[in-house]
């Protein structure tokens, strides 16, 4: 599957409680990443990339705390320039 948000796209992000299948921005190892929540518990989330064959995600770094989630992507647009 191709990435849902392409390089160079603009994303509108809001701070709200994330839920299953939300695309989120999170901090992992000091970097901000954009991934989809595929599993969620009360304190942790499992993030996966939409491009499974090329994604570095929770299959590599494991569950992250919900506190590491900075926000939920509610809209994105890729401009052609």
C-alpha cells in the first residue's frame, strides 16, 4: 500500500484522545513520525505505517506510550509544487 500522507504534504493536527485507526504524529526516539494506530490499550499504542514493506514502525520499536502521541491528523493536502 502507498503512504497515505506523501512527502511534502501539509497536515492539520489536533490534540485529542487518539482512537484505533487514527493517523497520528508521535515522538519516537527523539523524532516526530506519522503513523496509524493499529492497536491501542489504556496507556500504550501500536503504530504501523501504511506502506508496510518500507515502514519503520512499532514492529521495530514496539508499543509507545499514549503520552508520546502529539496529535491526530484530521486533514492533509499535497500541493503540486
